[in-house]
């Protein structure tokens, strides 16, 4: 295997001295105003905004591992404020005006995360920058043009998006065979483990109790059962995202979709100049299988993508360890986009899971009958969307009727995923078709989008 370290949760923890120790577990039965299940971004942001609104609330966060063990400590570090789901699907639960307003408010999360990190003294390598999604063929460029035109039709500000041609795109980063790029302005790069660990410390300073090594065995009205005791609470928030399937009764709510990342050794200055990637922009491509990357604080390239998309029976990885074929696939993506990087050593590889609802659309809500709230299904856009979830859940928990609580994603309930083996076949079939579509486009010069990609979307309702 051509990588120095595989797993151990993620490189982001190696970057800060290693995987952290554990906080004490739940000491037995307790009673609080609010119990939050899951100490990732969603749960911690919810706790933060609840304490900001009502400092006297008693809040307990219960976590099976440690704060930031899941996607919050493993993701690609994109704080984008991006709307990445089907706008048309949300018309079933809202209006065009509501979707436009929700998208506007999502964009404000980039600045809000910065405000909180500065206020709380969280050093998370936050850097305001652009995100460049490159087209490496005419078909990919046409898809980017369609994305741009759709965004404009939904009143996304022209100051947010910019479509640039091949020479201008290559002048920013020398991606091979660049036909152009879609530029998203006012996004941020972060070091996610630093952000989630700093956020956990911030809520603790405000009096929130975080209990780690505490596995939840059941959630019911007014009660969270764990292997360490029972938490009684008037309001409960399920903030488990990609691990939601592990809670009894939620096995088919959201599937845990895999995503993986490789990180190179520090890139020499002369190679950075050859690549032309000198502005710390976020980097993506317009292939059907999709990839995402960032230039890290200390000058490495972190490149991510799907790899093996889903494990049968909603199984998850062991502390971030990923498959050799996934590492190889990500390395080939890196070389395809930036052939200048051939010869760089790979220092770390890992994977994690993200929550995917059946309609591929994020949701947040609270059942007033049971007092149980939830948020997730971000489909890879959790760094910024979880911040907005936290703000919205705080309103819902406190019974506040605000502009946020009336947006189209609130209390949306998609249907459940199919039983096995049908969901495994569906997800793997979809990604097989995506990869086949990318190969077909490459073999024909990428002149037109393959119909196989359309079939893949229809197969799983993406």
C-alpha cells in the first residue's frame, strides 16, 4: 500500500498531535432540559446557540466515541455555504420564495462560523477564499454552464458565482485540460478537527456537559437510553447524521455513504509554482463521480472522493481505515487533475460516512408531540449546513417561530430507504454508472454528457 498511514480517524487529528483522549462517560441517570445525541458539528452548534439564547438551560451531549469522531473530524474542510440539493424537490414542502431565502441564509453561515471562531478563540485555519470547480472536457463545461444558469434563475447573486474560460481557469490552477471553471466566491477553508474540538471546548465553557464513551441504545419521548444510564429531557435532538442507522428504529432513515481522502507530503515551493495553486482556493471537478480538494495550512494537498460508496447493511469503517482500491482511485484522480504531482508521497488516507436521505435532500425538524428534533442528510455539505441546523434547532427547541423555522427544509420527512440488498444494489449501480459515464465521455473526447449519468440519477432518485 503506497501510503504511510491509513485510518486512525483522520489526518486532521495527526495534524494536531493525535487522536484526543476521552471525556468521562455519563455517570448514571441524569435529568436535563435538553439532551443532544451526537457530539459532531450539528449537536455542538445546537448546544452553542441554545446556550447563547438561554444561558440557564441544562444541556447534556452524549457521544459514543469522542467529540468530532465522525464526519465533523474527517471531512474535506469546505465551509462553503452552498446549496447542493435539488431546489425543485423542496417545492413539495415550500415555495420558490422560501427556497431562495433559505439559500440566501445558508450563504451567511460562512461569515457566522468566522464570527464564532473569532469570538471563542478557535484557531481552525479559517481562510476566506474561492472554490473552483474545473471542467476537463466540453461536456463538463456544458454541465457547469447549466449549473450557473440554474443558479441565476434562482436569484443567486452574480457576485457569488462566476463562469470563467479555460485560459483564465488554468491561470488560477494549472489543472490538466482545463476547459473552464465555475467559481464560487466567499467560501472558506478550515481544518475541521480543530474547528469541532474548539467548538466542544466552547460549549463546555458555557456549562454544557459532554459525555463520551456513552452509546445510545434508544430514543423515546422524554428519554434517551444509553449503556451508562438514562437521560431524561423535555427536548431531545438526534444529531447523528451518518451514524443515524445505528439507533434502533432509524435503520433506514439515512444511509451512511462513504467518502475518503488522501493527503500528500508537504509540497515543495517550486512544485506549487509549477501547479500555479497559490491562492489557497478549494478545488473540485465536474465529473459525475466528483472530487474535492484543499491546499492545507502547511502546504499539502488533501484530495477526496467517494471510492467504495456504500458498505452492505449500512456497515461503517473501523476508525477511518479505507480500502486500498479507494486509495488507488483517489491517487489517479489527483494525477488526472494535477499530473505535476506524480512522485509525491502520500502521507495519510482515511474515510468516513455522511448521511444520505432517500431523496438526497437535507432536513431539520422537531416533532412537537414527542419533543424529539433532528437534523442531517447534508450529502457532503455539513460543515456550513450544520451551523444553520444548529441555529434552526435552537429556535425549534425553544418554541420560537422565526424566519428560519418556516423554511422549506423544516420538518421535511422523506420516505425510508429500501431493505437490503436493494439499497446496496441501487447505490453501487448508481456509482458504477457514474464511473462508466465518465469513462465513456473521456473515450469520446468528452463532447457530450453520457446518458448513463441520467440513468444513474433516475435509479436512486438523486
